[in-house]
C-alpha cells in the first residue's frame, strides 16, 4: 500500500470522519512512530508506520460497516463526551468495530442516524456538495400561516446566511400543534430548529425519517440494522451537485463588505 495522508488513513480505519480526524491531528492527539504528528500534510505508509490516537494503536478495519440506527432523544452523537452522556455508538456496541456517526442529530432530536467505519463513505454522505436529502417529521406549536411556509420554502436568514430552499408539507393540524414534513439538502448546526424559530414556530418534537435512499422505517428507538447492499451502493454512487451560492446575511445600509463595493449611503442634508 502506497503512502497516503494521515487523516485519510485514520478515516479509513474508522477512527472518525475525515474532518474530525483532521481536528484530532491539529489537537496533537495523533502519533506516528512515537512522535506527535500535528500537521495535516503528514503522510504515512500503513504497512510500515505505527499510528496511534490518544495512545491507542490504529489498525486497518477487517470489514466495513454501514448501520442505520433509530437514535432516541437524550443520546448524543459524539464519540468523545466528557459529560458521560449516553452515546449513539453505545447502542451498537456489539458490533466489533470502531464506528462513528455520519453527521449529527442534536441531543433533543431523534430518528435515523447512519454510522460507519468507512471514512470515505462518511465523507461523501456528509459533504454539502453531494446534497443528500434529509427528511424530518417535525411537530411545532401553533399553526403556520402561508407566509411562514413560503419563507421556509424559499430560505430564511440565519446568522451565517440564508438557508437553502426546503420542501415543506403540512401533514396534520390540531388546535395547538402542527406536524410538518421538511426536506433539506444541507446540514447546518440545529438548522431545522433555528429555521422554525425564525418563523416563530417552536419545535416540540423532531424526528429524522430518511437520509438519501435510507428510511427509518419500522425501527424502534435504540434499534438498528445493517444497510442493504443497494442502499450503500446508491450512496456511494452519488455525484457532486452544481454548487449553490450561499447568500450572506444583508449588512446595514452604509456598511461595506470586505472586498465588495460600498453600500449605498443615504445623503444627509
């Protein structure tokens, strides 16, 4: 096996996704042949070099795993939680492999979470350029009006810019609550909750029911299954979508954005 970048080797071995492996390297938690490797350009020969993370030797996986889990509320997606909260990987502990979640579901949310030890697979599924659709069933307080639905469908302003358009379907209404089906192709932190907060619809329950072709189906809370071969193949076959420009948040009148033309200023007499 030829040399490869350290973060790619770590991801291939199921340590974490490639992005999180880069964070481990920059934090000085990775050693190559007994020396800390804190640069992302470091290359290793997997057949000759000894690689350790936090003192534990990293070994090539014996087989790739692709798992769908129904993550319950109160369970975190991180593999390293100093607070000692229940972790998603603890629910699949009988799988003798070093798994990690693909993407995140916040602690208060539940539903479909994919786990793997295949770093390249995780990178493809999670990367924004592949625009993997994620579908959520969300219960909110109150009844959204046409204007709120339209804003969600066209994108709403968050601190980091405007969200991509979402598909929104009203599934059920009562006097106090409304259930929505929302489909997104991006994965910002707590995006659904923040989007709905912007249109004054507090979330009472959030359940992810689908990621790409993979559906939650009849999995009960804390249950999991191995993905079907066709599901894995469909995700591996994804092609990059055309890049979508993220519209930045508007600046106050008269404030200049770095590198751009000055904003139009009102004349004062």
